[in-house]
């Protein structure tokens, strides 16, 4: 079976993992291929459009950022105007309450004046008609009115006392709330200070950790230099100690040789002394046997004896001289032995000191190794601390951000506490104003009670005078019944009643006018408040629109950045693909005009399909036309290289 048949069967079976190079007629131009597989894209124009869009978005974002402070300032101004309007509204409400109170006082005074005038007119008429005091309806009505006023004044006094007690309770509760708000504000400020202190402590700890790390690095470098110097000194001392030990061993061998020679001389001296003793013994024996030998001796014997004696004496002298020499040599050897022994002891002591030094050196080396190990452990510990410090420094911005957020929250809590405190102060001021109004009401009620008492006293006095007049009339039978008034007194009484009535009417009119003025000011303040609310809503809407524009601009910027990044990635892929195509174009016989094809390796599933499958897959390629450009470029570059070869 040929390779081409195997390839055709594999392509028919649809085996994935092998790629086949299509040897059909090539495209005439790049434009034709691009038009066939996905259309034309002008990357330069798209890049210019993207840059222009990004520039527009950046300009809009800058405009929005420039407009934000203005909107914030307008919002703050609207908030200030709202606060001022609310203050004016509160003052207007307080003024309205006071005017209402004055109106009520004027109305009560008017009613009382009307009642007093009516009773006075009725009493005058009764006096003119000559009605007795016991049967006087005006006196009875005046007494009932005085009692009613007294009861109403007492009831008003009780209600005012109750309201005053309630206001005092409210005032105490407001004072307690104010104290709680003050404590909360102090707690929040203390918490913010503690947070700032913890942040400062963390910064100081970070600085100290950096200093400790730098000092540890310097200590490690110094310890390393000291270890190297100690190792070099130890090597030098070791070499010097080996040389001195070798010299001491050589001197010891020389001393041993000299000691051996001294021992030989001692043995020779002992042998010579033994020979001398033998000769002395022979000389004594000879002197004893001389008497016997004289009898038998001859001259030759004497001669031989003399010769032997001379030889013996000569040998004896030689032996004595040799003994003396040996003694001198022995003395010299003893002195030399003593000196050598002293030298040996000194060398032994030096050797012991050298060994001790060597032991100390080994100990110092061990201690240095221990210190080095400890330095390594400290260095590892410092490195771990450094890593922890780096982690802490990495986490420090988060902690600082958290601390800043906590500080902001504490500041907001403090601001809320201050606002609550201001509200409590305002409520306390309102309560004080209410207390003052209640006190005014109480004073008015007391004044009404006093007036009622005075009117009651006047009524009783008038009743008493009427009774006295009746008694006087009963005592004088000729006198007329009733009280006679002159015309002047009557006119003065009626004029006073009319003046009181007019005064009451004027008070009522002035109170009504003040109420109208207060209502007008309240209406104006309400209009200002509505206008401030409208401005605040407009500023809020403008701020919301600006924030939405900023968010939209940020989203567009991110989208543009994503598109730009994708374009760069695709451009890099195309560049790599073109580089790969140029590399593949260098191989000879890459795609010949024959029918046989070479299997390259695992490619994408699109390459494994025949030409009709590629034509059927045009929609997919249109969806992915950007990623297909490098393949088209590589294919055309390969064809161009083949045609050039």
C-alpha cells in the first residue's frame, strides 16, 4: 500500500492528531485569501479609532473629575442653606408659639374684660333700679365668674405644673442623651487616637525591624570575615606547629644518640676500672711472690719483669690517663646529659604547650564553628523575620488602609455624635424655650389667679358695701332704697369699661397681626426650605449623573484597554507566525508538485479536513478571522518560497 492511499483512508476515517498539507492551486494574492476567509480589516484605522475613542473617554473623565468638586461645593452650600432654613424655621416656630400664647392671653383678657364690663353695667343698672345686694344678680354672677376663674386658673396651674414636670423629665433625658453622645464622641476620638497610635507603633516597629535586619546583615558579614581570618590563622599556626614538632623530634633523636654514646663510655670506664683492679691484684701477688722468685730468678727474668713492669706501669698510666679522660668525658657527658635533659624537658614543655595550644585552637575552632552555626541559625531566624517583616510590609498598606478606614469610621461616628450633640443642644434649647413658655403661662395663670382673687375681693367688697347701704337704709326709714350715683361717676365707670373693651380689642388685633406676620415668615421659610431641597436634589442628581459618567468612562476605558491588549496579543501571534513561516520556508522540498504528501504532525482539526470541509467552515472562520491571519500568511509565504526555489 502506498503512503498516499494510507493518507486518503485516514482522511476518510477522520483520525484526529495528523495533519495533511493541501497541494491545490494557491491563491493569487493575500487580498483574495483574506476576502475568501473573513474579509479585510484595516488595523491602522481601527487602532486610530481606538486611540481617538480612548482620548475622548479620557477627556470626558477629566471633565467629570473637574465638575465633581463644583458639584460637591454646590451640595455643601445647599446643605448649609438647608441648615440655615431649618434654624430659621425653628425660630419662627418658637416665635409662633409665643404669639399664640400672647393671643390666648389677649383673648382671655378680652373675655374677662367683657365679663367685667357687662357685670359692671348690670350692677350699675341694678343700683339705679335700687335692687338690694342680697337679691343682686350681678353680684352673684360676679361671684360665680370669680369662682370659675379661680377653678380654671387652678386647673391651668396644675396642667402647667404637669407640663413643666414633663419638660423637666424630657430635659433630663436630653441631658442624659447629650452626656451619652459626648461619651460616644470621646470614645470615638479615643479610638481614633488609639488607631493612630497603633499605626505609629507599627511604623516604628517596621523601622526597628529594618534596622535590626541591617545590623544582623552587618554582624553576619563581620562573623563571616572573622571566621575566614580565624581559619587562615589556624592553618598558619598548624603549619608552624608541625614544623616545630618536626624540629623537636630531630633534636630528640640527636639526644638519644648522644645518650647511647655516653652509656658506651660508661661501660668502657667500668671495664677499665675492673682491669685496673686486676692489675693491682696481680702487682700485689707479684710482690708477694718476689721473695721466692729472687732465689730462682735470673737476670733475664728480672729484665722481663722490669720490661713487663715498665709496660704495666706505662699501661697503667695510659689507663689512668684514659680513665681521667673518660671521667672528664663522663663529666662532660653528664653536663651534656643534664643540659640535654633540661632541653628535653623544655622541649617537652614546649610540646605540651603546643599541644595545649593545639587543643585550645581546636576548641576555639569548635567554638568558632558553634558561633558560626549560631550565626547561621540567627541568620535563618533573621531571614524568617525578614520574610515576616516583608509580609508585614506587604500587609502594612492593608493595615494602614484598614486603620484609615477605622479612623474614617471613628471620625464619622464622632461627626454623628457631634450632630447628635448639636441636636440634643437644639432640643435642650427648645426644651428651655418650652420651659420659658410654660413659666410664662404659669406666670400668666398666677396673674389670672391674682386678678380673680382681686375681682373676688372687689365683689365681696361691693356686696359688703351693698349690705351696709341696705342696713343704713333700713335704719333710716325715710331714706330712699338703692345707691345714688352722680352722672359724673356713671360716665367715668362707663368710660373705663369702654376703654378696657377697646384696649382688649387692640390687643386682639395686634396679636392677630403678629400671627399673620409669623405665618407669612413661616411660609417664606417653607418656600426657602423647598427651594433648598430642590437645589439639593438637583445637585444630587447632577452628582449622580457625573458619577455614572465617570463609571461609564472607566468601563469604556477598560474595554478599550482590553481591545488594545487583545490586538497586541494577536499582533504578536501574527509576528511569531510570520517568523515561523520564514523558518519553514528554508526547508527544501517542503511541498512538491507530486501527489505524495508528508505528514507533519498534530495540527488543528481544521487542517485535517479536506478542501470542501474548509469551504463549508466559512462561518466559523469568519467568527475567528483574526486568528486565521497568521495561517494564511504562513501558507502564502511557503508558496512564495517554493516558487522562488
